[in-house]
C-alpha cells in the first residue's frame, strides 16, 4: 500500500490511518514525504514531482496493490497510474483536487493577489511545464481501467476540494464509489474515525 500526502503536508499526516492499517495482516505500508515537503529536502515542490515520486516507488521498489492519496496526492496518484499504465486492486482518493488551475486561483485570491499578477504566475507556470495549468483537470484526465475499484471520500462543504468540481467529476465517472462525510473539512478528514473505518473496511474486503 502506498500513501501520497497533499500539498504542503507530510506522510505523518496519515498517522491515525496508519495506526489502523497496521492491524491488517500481510500489509506493507509505504509512505513518503514528497520533494520539498516534510523531511524531504528540495528547493522545489510541484504536482509532477509528487507523481514522479509515486512512479519511482512503483518502478524501483514495489508496485502497490492499493494507493491512497489526499488532496493533491489524489491527483498525483491518478496521473502516475495512467502514465505507468497499471491498475491497482484499489484506489482511494480523500478530498482529491479536481482542477489545479482553479485551486491556484482560489489560493491566490485568498491572499489578495491581483488579476495581473495571477496572469504572470500562470504565464511562468506554462514556461516551466509542457502543458498549461488548466491541463491538470481530473474530469478530463481520468481514464480508469474497467477493473479499477475507486473509493472517494469527501466533505460536500470542503472549501479547497470544492463540491462543484467534484460533482462534475463524479457525474462523468459514476463507477467511482463516492462517500460523503459531513463537517470534517479538507484536512481533518484524514483523522475522521468514520473515514478511516470506511477505508479499512474496503481494504479488508
């Protein structure tokens, strides 16, 4: 099992979940701090470095049977799986980001970055990556294999992984088993007893 944390986060944020997962026999748990996060030293951190980390573990250590990702980590897992062209037994997404550009815009608005400066930011983004920020849209990118079992946990009032974009994603992908958990928020959802119980129950199946 591979755990992929969210933006500006760390593997230790899965602590409560890991405690319960360790009760499952014959389960090896792999968790890592993405470049520039936690104890991982790097001058840079971005979505593709997250996805590349997942790919590196899968190619050089072990191909996970179960992947769990929170927030940006959920998006990174999907990108990595599709680039590797592998299908795990179970994919779990916890409050995943659906549209990266819109999430950037929301964050920039929250710290009063004006439109002109936002345009400069996205222009610089396009210079650093072979695709623009709007390319990273799971509703368009997500192409699950027919055998993929995907459990998605979310809070409909989440202000970061907004329900508007999540609903669009779920409407297009009805095979995703989406479970709503109210009043847990974007970060506390990782420590929610109900969310952890649902994940462990699904893995045990």
